């Protein structure tokens, strides 16, 4: 059974009396890349975490087309700062497969294939800590993609990377999207949102103000806040 | 000062001659301590990892108790184990009092909180790095514990070595439950106490130097075997 559509109805998160996000209503389906944009602290990370299931809801509902346990196995998440295990590059890549019960030899074969695909094969047996920032993020991305997720969430994966590393990450994402992975990614970089996005979600103060096709959003945003944000004004 | 010098010379002479009593005492010290460290680690390390990954109501209280028990007076532990294993005690029927097993039991009780507390501190730091990733990968509690123990193994080794250090130098509890019986439960520390009591400071010091050398050798060997220093944190 497929994972999509993902439906959120009145999804809301409050922590210690503070409103983090919601109520959010959205339906994610089909293929392509959805970019989540908005100013700092607007709730982009919270939105991705709620949909991914790592942030507990205070109200409302988030539903996948298949049972939750199965759904968790078919998604990946890439964090803003790469979260790497204190292991070698190879063992970082095999880890999610071994959790799924894949045989070690098969997992290692697949890890070698992915290391080559993202260009970190030179450090395959080295500790992951020796990688550069861009390589670490590529490793984190490869580790998320190695499970062939149906949906991949990325939380500003290129925020601290230089142009070259950003381009390489984007190329990997485009090829993953072409291979059928549904991508939802937050970014600060409007150029990146235009390059990659098929759809755009504009978030402000924990609420989804716009969820539209990327072209339409960038050409004619519907809300005054989105227009101000795209103009580069400070939006609160 | 002369006593210390004489003690060193005596220690060398005994080691060179492979004095049978010294070998027996040293071997028993090593066996009792190592067994206690292994048993305590098998219990303490998963316990420490569990306290890190699992949130439950009494968690803070358990951590506070473990920390407090690090300073458990060995003599009191010895006394309690003695009462439990003595003929009139609940486990008296097992006939364990004044055996190396009784000494191991006492040492496990003494070092378990120490190993668990140090391990908990190390794993807490590792968990803060791993938390988001392991939650995101939908790992089970068991998988999280295994991952933390494996990836934190070098820091955990330090915890186990701290336990070894405390256990090998322990005298109060094992004197009570072991009885310091010649060729049965006499270990380096109890032998030192005995020789000091008899006024044979040179022999007591010689045994002391052997004890220190043993502790240093075990530490160096384990660090070398696991390459703790050369491979760094991960």
C-alpha cells in the first residue's frame, strides 16, 4: 500500500503554553517537490516534524494512507545539521538498512553503491567525522535515501553549505524526485525554492498561509505577508 | 623512607622469584575483581542506557539514588552481604560466606552504582547527539539501547575501568565476607592489611606495589587493545 496521500486535519502543537504550529490542514499527494518557506521561527521545522511524526500533536490529526508503523519505515528525514552516528561512512549508511532487517552483506553492497552515487566513496571506510560539511550532508542524504523512502522531508539541508555543495545536494534531490520520491523541504533560499519547487507552502506564525504551485506563488502571492516576504521585508 | 625502599626491593625480589603465595594472591585478586567488573558492567551499562532513552516517573529518583550509592561505604556493604550469606541469613543455605563468590557479590554491589552513574553521564551526551536521528528512524527502545552502548563503548570502557579501580583496591567489604583465609580468600588488599597489622611493612608495601602495578597494567592493556587514545571519540 502506498504512503500518500498524507492528510493533516487541524494538526496543532503546543508546548509549555507556547503555540508552535497549527491548526494545519493540508493534503500532500502526487509526485514532485514541495518547498516550505517562511521567515525564521515561523514553524517550518515544526511543520516537517509534525508531518514526519517526530513531534507529538497537541490536537488534530495527521494520517497516511497506510498504517503508521509502515508509514514510518517509508519516510526519511534530513536535518539542518547532519546527524551522524559515531561510526564509519559505511556503517552510517548500513545502519537504517540493518534496522529493517536487511542482511549485512547486502546492506554493505548498497552502502557502497550509494556512497559512490553521492560522491563520498573515497571516505567509505573512514570515520564520518572526517568528512567536510558538504560531504556530511551528502552522507545524511544518502542514508535517508538508501531506504528508498516514498516521502523525504528535509529541513534546510543546504543552509550552511557553499554553492558547490548546494548544487550537488540539489542534483541528488532532483534525481531522487525523478525516481519517484515525494520531497518536502524547507528553505530560506528563494532561489533554491524556485529551482526545485513544484509547489510552495508559505508558513507564518505556525500557520499555512499559502499552499500553491511554485510558479503561481512566486508570480502572484495571494497574501500580503507572502508578498512582503518575497520583497525581502521583515515579516512578523 | 627506608621502609618504602625496602618494600620496592622486596616486591622486585618476589616478582622475580615468582613467589607462589604472591602469584596465588594476585591471581585471586584479579579473578575476583574482573568477574565483579564483568557482572556489574553487564547490569550497569544497559541500565544506564535505559535511564537515558526511557522517560518514566521515577527516573530522576533512580538517577539520584545511583549517584548517592556511588559513595556507598564498603564496610556497610560487607556487613549486609555478611548478614545475608551467614548461616542464619536468607541465603545461608548456599554456603557462600568466606568464599570468593561472596567477595564478588560484595564488589558487584559496591561498583555497580559507580559504573552505572559514569556510564549514564557519557551516554546522556551521546543521546543528545543521536536523539533526533534515532527517533526519526523509528527505532525501538532496544535498538536505541544497543546503538548507544555500541557507539559509546569507549566511554563505557572508562566507566568499567573506574569500577575495576575501585574494586581492586577494595578491602573493607571483602575482608568481612571473605574472611582473609590463607589459600582461599586472601587477596592483595587483605594481605596488605594483615601484614601491616603484623608489623611487616616491607612485605605490606611490596604487595602494595604489586597492586598498583596490576591496576596500571590493566588500564594500559585495555586502552591499548581498544585504541581509546589513538582513535579519539569516534
